[in-house]
């Protein structure tokens, strides 16, 4: 403004109310609303960062046959377990099974994953046919990190056997 010999303050951020000599109020309802929204978003972001799961686990039943009969005569279902280590260190995951008391889980009892590694592992569950009360039984796979057992993941699935009532 000095080079052009204009008065100071011609170009500025001002409202019409301020140019007319009035005082600008900074604490307006819209500004308070934006402030509250920003605080809520920061709290939600912090919560999401501090409470994220350290492992991602998925279980999928074999899409081929519903069940197989083994040479011993047991009924077998095949499952594909996909594990993803979200931590920044190596982790050993214990794989446990809950369901029918006479069921057997066939596959490695523990899996070691590097940071950021995804691993796909096949498991079979076998039950004697005389132990099946109905053709569909609820089962659970429990994935427990060795270093942080409080972050265990339980995945619900079902065991499918022959339908005895047909």
C-alpha cells in the first residue's frame, strides 16, 4: 500500500459489520459447533488408534463338499484360517478349538507371523458319526497371541455332518 500511496487497511479480511464500525464477535454458534465437532473427531480418532485389534482372523469352510468321511469312519470338515499380524513385532498365535467334546482339531497348534504378515492355514475338524446329535453343530476357533493373550479372537463357525433324519 505504501508504494501506491494508498491508505493502510484497504485490503483486509473484514465483514460489512466491521467496516461499518461495529465490533466482530468471534464466539459465534457456527464456530462453537465446528470446535465441538473437531474435539469429537479427535477423541474418536484417538480411541480408534488405541483400541485397534492386533490380529485379524477369518475362518472359511471348504466350499467343496459339506463334509468328508475319513478312513476311520469319522466325519471331517475342512476350514481355511487366514491370520494377519497387525503388530510391529513377531508374534506366535495359539490356535485352539471349542465345540463338541469328542471333536479333534487337526493342524498346527501355533503359528508364527512376522510383522504385517498374512498366513493362510488349513485345519480339519473330525467327529465320530455316532457322537453327532444333529447335522449342524456350532464350533469356535480361538486365536490367542502369545505376547498379549488379552487380545484373543474368537471366530464362530459350524460343523456340518450327515443328516440322519432323511
